């Protein structure tokens, strides 16, 4: 009932046709209004602004219907009207009626534009060119209503799709813009994948929309494609323009989204890179901290050339193992620098981390080089010290090897003097010349131990040079020309060796007592005295004692070296491997971070023996009389064995749990040990026991000699340490005590006794007559309390066979009194409590044990009394 054909009037007015439609009056008003509004909105705004031309075809209608149609159109038309052309009815009656009625009813139409009644299509063509009219109206305009509907439906659908696509893209862009960036790699990867998937779906929808628009455009231009001479009407041209505009709009929307997506994707990828960077930074930083911590442990400057070379080798191996970590750190820092250069959005977060990585790597390199330089300087110093020591030893050997009888002649004295002078000339490149210069040059590596070692070497050098000076003076006197011939006679050995503990008879011709062994031992081994006579005439006591002393000292030093090597082997082959990341997968989780429990203070013991004690023993190898003093000087350091033994039960317990682990088996395999770790963990306990045996042996061959008192004192001190170690082992075995044993003060004594009780409460005295046999109790005497325990022997092997002590009760020493003698038994004494409210009769195994305990208790009570005063 209403066509927009696409035709135009002479001045470009859109032409709308109302065809002959019998049911025109029956069209519902709402639908009529909708269609009228829709069709008048199709032309462009400039065209619609000119005004529409309406062609109302009512040739087959009645005038009444014509009138009604015109009135309905006039009342409802929403646009501007330029002209209304009415093809009036062709019937004679209705034609005449329309002419008359139109003149009388013209004002009823209320149209402000001219309404022209036309009698034929030829008259119509006088207003509208026939090329702008359809065939039904006598024109040539190509118009197919179904095609027009198809195009319009497609265009409207496409326009809606373009609008929805733009809205969806805008909504998606808003969602992306408002998305909070995750804080971990996994979430960022997931978010990037989800957004990329949505973006791909959006792009696919856009692609389908573009295809749809291209199809519509192809359908509109199909007539031109099929016939190049075909001219599109204005309606078709407008449709073509509309579709192109929609396609351009879609392309602009897509381009804007692509630009936004590129920035968003870049930010997400930068976020992902940042999270990877942060994760790698935490891992690398942790590895660098471990490397730095281990590097800081290289504080030892060594105690000999071989030791320094060993540390240098360890440092090189450590540097090689750390190279991968440093390379990763530098690579990560380079990656962070690239982020900064590429304007990463989180530069403020990346920059400090890169700076820290560069700093840590440079610090590691610098510190490694500094430690290497220190060790090289230490190697240089120890080389100088060892050269000096070797020079001193050679000098002492030279003095000891000069035969006394040959020096009695002038020629012999001159020859010996030449040997000495020749040897002293070699000191220029071997001895320490200025001690202060050494201190200045090596100040940065001279710790207390090394400084003390330098002093001892220098003192030894000075002593040796002093011995040479005295020898020179004596030889020069002998080399002086004599007024009368003198028959040189070798002095009898007894003249020099009346006692191995006294100084030589001729100090200017003989070396100090510590060198006697060097003078005589080579001769003893060949069965001769220094003068060439048979060894059987050599004093037997001296011969035996010198040999035995030398044997004990050699055994002490050799076993000490082996002990140090075994400790080092355990620390490097087991303890260090527990920190090795490459071995971490073999260590049971329950065993991790338990190194201090398993090995206790073994590392402290190793450093004491390696850095101090072994070196001291080696310095005194030629001075048997000083061995006891060597032990006494280091006696305080031997207290570390008590700590080791206190930890031993925990260590044994941990070993029993994990002795079958692959980690220990692999360590044992690498070390090629036939014995397992527990055998080596016993070495410190065995070693402290060995010292007292060696000291007893040394003392046996040093009676009435110089240094014997020091040996006896050292033996007593070592036995005291053994007792403390033994007491500690017993104390650790106490079970059932509700409290901290360390709060009771130092453990003074412990031992097993027979105990009777005799208690009274209030005014009534109750004797324990039911117990004819005494209780067997193990007593632990502390500074603040005495503990009564019951000894229980355990079944099993090794540590499991050790006894344990069940705690029964204890007495506060502040309320304890003692009765030293009990009638009828010299082995008994009493301990009473709270003014004899509780009395314990103690029977010791021997009177001597009783006396020891009574004296120790008396000391405790006396010290308490003095403290109160």
C-alpha cells in the first residue's frame, strides 16, 4: 500500500507511491503509522528536507475512497510534502464526481502543498520523468518489490549487527581496561589466554559481519555486474552508500579495537614477563644468598702452604660451581635492563631488582677476587715461614751433625767454622729479616693465630742464630793458633750425658737438650756412638728414653694428622654434601636441616686441631720437654669435647633413623669408605681417650726430666676432661626429671651407691624397717642439688646398650647437711635434709670414693656459706 521506489522528482524530491490498494482503509492505524514513518526515514536528510512527492494511484477506486485515502495520508504523513499527485478514478461518473468534489472539499485535506488531480499517467509524466516511474505508472524504472524488501531487510539486519558489534567491542574493551593485573605467573598466563580467546571470537564475529555486508553490497550491485550499462536508481545508490558506510564504520570499530587490543595484549605480556622475572628473581636471589653465605665462610687464611693451597682449590671449585648461578643472575639482570629500555610499565619495580642483581654479582666477583688475593698473600707468607723453618731445621741439623771430637783440632774448628759461615750466607733468601716489616706487609691476613705462628718462627730463627753465634765464638777460639801442640781427645759421652734431663757440659759446643736426639739417634740406629765406638758402651738409660720419647712424639703427631684428615673427610664428604643442591633430592625430608644435630660441633673440633693443636705439636717435635706445656696451653680448648659428647645421644638417635638412606650410601661410595658414617662420628670420643694414653706413655719415659711436671699436669687435666665427658654422658641418660638440668649448675660428681633412708615427720619418727636391703641409687651431685636415680641397664648393641637413669627425687643443696662418719662402717656417710627431717645413709664402694664425695659436698656447702655471708 506504500512504495518507496527510489525515483526522484525534477529537483531531487523523493517519490513515494500509494498504489491502487482496495483494502487501504482496512489497514490498522498503528501499522499504517509505522510503515509511513519507516519509509519517510529511508532517504537521506538533505533529500528528505526538500520534501516528498506523493503519487496516489486511485484509477480503479471510487471518489469516496479517494477522499478517505487523501484525508488519512494528509493527517498522518510525518515528513515535508512538496507535491501530491492523485491519479483520479477513470470511471466517467467517479471521474466527474472527483472534479466537482475536489473543488468543494479541497480545504478538508488540510495540506499546505498543492494537490493535483491527474487524469492519466501521461499527465503524471509531465511532473515526474518516466525514468523515475515504474512500469505500472508508464515509466521505465526497474523496481522489484521482493528484491527491495530483501535488500532493506538485509541492510537493517546488517546495521543492527554493526551496532551490536560496536557495543560488544566497547563492553569488552571496558572489561579489559578494568581488569586488575594478577600477581603470579599462572594467573597472568590464564588471564592472557582467556582474553586472547575472547578477542579471537570478537574478530571472528567482525569477519562474519564484514562478509555479510559484502554479500549485501554484491546483491545491490548485481544488476550492474550482469549488465554494465545498467544504471542504479537513487534508492539502490542510497542502499549502496548505506552499506559502504556501515562497512566503513565496522572497519573503524575494528581498527580502534585492534589498537586497544595491541596495547592491552602488550601490557598483559609485559605483566607475564614481569611475573616470570619476579619469580626468577626470587629463585636467583635465594641462590645468590646461599652462594654469598658460603663465600663468606672462606675466612680461613690457612696454617701452612698445603692448607692454603687446599683452601685455594676449594675456592676455585666453589667459584666454578657458583658460575652457573652468577650467569643466571646476570642474564636475569640483562633481561630486566631490556624491560627498562623497552619502557615496561613496571620500570619502578624492575629497576631496583636489576640494580640488586648487578650489585650482588659484582660483589661476589669482587669478594672472590679479594679472598683469592688474601689466600695468595697467605700462601706467600707461609712459604716464607716454611723456608725459614726449613732453614732453621737445616741449621740445627748442621750444628748437631758437627762432630765434637773433630772440632777440637785447629783444622777441624776452621772447617766447622767455614760450614757455619757458608750456611749463614744462605739465610739472605730464607730467613725473616724484619718482623715489623712482615707485620706491615701482611697486616690484612694476620689473625691472632697466624701472628703467633710468625712470632714463634721468628723466635726459633733468633734462637738458632744465637746458637750459631755461640758456636762461632767457640770455634774461633779453637781455630786460633795454639802455642803448643794439643792432642785432641774426644770427650767421654758420660761427660755430656750424665743425665738426659740436665744441660750439656759444654754449652758452647753442644746444642740444647732438645737436639740431643738429633745428635745421637742416627748413631744409635747404626749401632754406634758419635765417636764411632760400639753402641753397647752408650748409656743405656739415655738410649732407651730418647728412642721411646721420639717414638711417642712421632706417634702423637702422625695420629693427630690422621685424625685431622678423618675429620676433614667427614665434614667435606658428608656435612658439606647436606648443603649441596645436587644432593638435596637424596636427603629424606626429616633429615634436612639436621646437620648440626648429626655432626654436633665437629667442625669446631676440626678447626682447633687443624689450625692450632697440630701446628703446635709440629713446632715441638724436637722439644720433648715442651710437649706437656703444649697440652696445657691448649687445655681450655679441649672443653669443646664435652659439648660434642653431650650431643652424641641425639646424633646417634638421628643416625639410627636414617642410616639406610640413599644419601649416606652415596656419600660413602664417593669417599670409598669401607666403614659407615657412625664409625667416624666416634672418632672424637676415641681421640680424647687416646691423649691420656699417649701422655701416660710419654710420662713413663720422662721421669725426673725437664718437663715431667708439665706432662703430669697435662695428664691430670686430660683425665679431668675425660671425667667431665663421662659425667655428661651419664647426665644425658637421666630420664623422668621434670625440669632443666642445666639450671642445677655444674655437674661435680656422679656414681653408684647403696642408700638407706631414715625419715621423721613431725614428732613421730618412722624408720624404714621393711627394707633390709639398701636401695641401689646413682647419685648426681650438682652445685645446687643432688639427684637420686635408679640405674637401668638397656639391652641392645652400641648406644642402645648404654645405661639410663630413672629420676627418683632430689635434694636442694641449700637445705642439705652432711655427717661425714657413720659408726660401724668407714665407707658410709649421711646426707640429711631440712634439719634431719629426711636422712639418707650413703655407702660408697670404697673409703676413697667416700672421702672424695664428702670433700666435694663440703666444698659446695662452704661456698654456699661464703655466698650467704
